[in-house]
C-alpha cells in the first residue's frame, strides 16, 4: 500500500497549486460572465415587459374615456361574479311537514 498524505495541501507542489489556482480563476471568470449575461437578459426582459404593460394601460385608459358607462357596467358585473364565486355554496333548508 501507498501512504496517503494526511492533508491535501501538504501533498500539492507549487506547480499543482498554480494550476489549481488558474482553473479556479477561470471558473470564477466564467461564472461572472454568465451572471452578467443573465443580468443583462433580465434587464431586457423587464424593459420589454414594462413597455407592453404601459401600452396596455394606455389602451385601457383610452377605452375607458371613450365608453365610461360600458366600463362601469363591466366592473359591476365582474364584482358581482367574483362575489358569487367567493361566497361559496349556499345551504338551503327545506322544512318537511309532519
């Protein structure tokens, strides 16, 4: 059997340490580049989503100004529908004559 060193750093030579450090530095740089690319992509997606949201909001405001009665009627209808859905089932008691 061969003797296994008790501590890994003691077994490494200066050349091995330099190689390991270079590989770690390369991996760290790759991770930084990947992070920067993801961050830039997220910023672009956010900007695009914000633009679409602003356009939709502007269109909705225009439609509300054009037909305010229709907008109020639709809002009341949606409110009633949500109220009925969130209320839950109704229990009906029937009295049986005895």
